[in-house]
């Protein structure tokens, strides 16, 4: 690849083995350490290749174009602004068994919340997670199940629920989807909960499902927090200030897992486990002065800083 690129928004795909296992979602960045990086700047690899080519040519090569302009901003604290749980659709979709986003809502990306009341029982099994499930009981986050396998993640479908003897509890399973597999037999894999959910070995049926598309309409109608909350699933807001328009990389290493918008443009995803924790924002989406940054983090409950990075790696 000569020129890197970016899978802005929710446009990234994924790789997997033919049977759908070994799921590997693509990054927001499609830089690929290419000789010309995702913002259009020549890299050391480019100049090394240029020198090798020039050594075999009788004529002098023309000068490469100047790198696109860059800008910077000071570290900025993003404060809680809205709560995911206050911004669910008013009318959920009823489904006997959990089903994928596409079948329930015609939604192929974003988040889906599956909710129902449950009785006593401690052993929960969540099968068919596509692609990352955060499990809440009575508003408390109790664990996650990840289709992506990593030493820092729980990929087994079993979870132990608290207050097992309680007569009635609210179970909520928030599903975050990654990119679709875009080649081979697993092409177009469905997103959401595509398997069975069991409590003490008994299938759970009759769910309320809420689509959260993360689209412009959802962002523009967000209802701000009415009171402080310690429940995960918060949106944070900040203003970064740039003196001039130029490309920037936003460093999200203080954050956990989620999505990042700048001036209403969804840059893409970040995750504490990597490999991507810095996101590229082109100068065309910035304006001199104040620029609004919005972060949806699935786990974080406290304010954190957003910093300006030199590249995909903060110290690049």
C-alpha cells in the first residue's frame, strides 16, 4: 500500500477465519505504515524508497509536495455531559429471543440494548455476542463478554450475577458492534445478540430491544444529564482550542473503550487494549478557535483528559 487512509465513523470492516472464528476487527486507521501516511504526509519509508529509486534513474526526481499543515491543542478535560441510559428510544422492539440488529431494526452498526426482568439465579450464559457485550444488573455493571480474544478480555460466555437470591432484577445486555467481515464464507456477519441467553441453564425469552445507531439524529437530540451519576455508559464533552486549521491526532490513552466525535463528525473507535488509542482528525473538520469533542465511553465514569498526539502513536 502506497497511501494510508482512515475508516472514519463506522466504516471499518473485519477479518475472520472461514468458520467465523478468530474475529479481528479492522482499526479506524488504515494507515498500514504506508510510505504516505493517512493524512497525506511522506514518511521516512517514502524517502528511503525515493532514494532507492533515484539511485537508478539518470534524471533528478521532482521535489515531493509539502506535508499537509498540522495544528495542536492543549490537554483538555472532558466532563460528563449525557448518559446513554437517558437517551434510549422511547419505544423498544419486543422480541421473543434475542436477534441481530439487522433483523430487529435494519441497523447494521452501533449499539443495541437488550433488557428484561429476571428472577433468582447466579449463572448467566450469553452466547452469540457480536461483538462486545457489557452486562448490567439493576444498573450495576457486572462484566463483559468479548468476541475479540485478548489476554485483558473475558471471552467465555459465562458470568456470575450478583444478588442471586433476589426475587426480581433487571438484566441489561449492551452490545457494541465492530466492523462486518468483508470477505470469505463469513461475509456480512450479523451484529447484536445472535445466540441464546440462559440463566441457570434455562433460556431467557421475551426481551425489549433498543437500537442506538450512533448517527447524527441521535447525537443532535442528546438529553444532558439531569443529575450526577456513577453508572457507566456516559458521554463526555470538551472544547479543544486550535489557533489555526490543521490536522491533529487525538490521544485517548486515558480512556477505556468507545467512540469519538469532533464537531459532530464521528472519527471512529478507540480501545484501551489497543492497538489504536490515537485518532486522526483532518483539518477540514476543524475551525480556528473552539471545537467540540464528544466521547461515548462504555466503562468510564470520571472525567479524563484528551491530549494532542504527534501521530497514531502518541510519541510518533
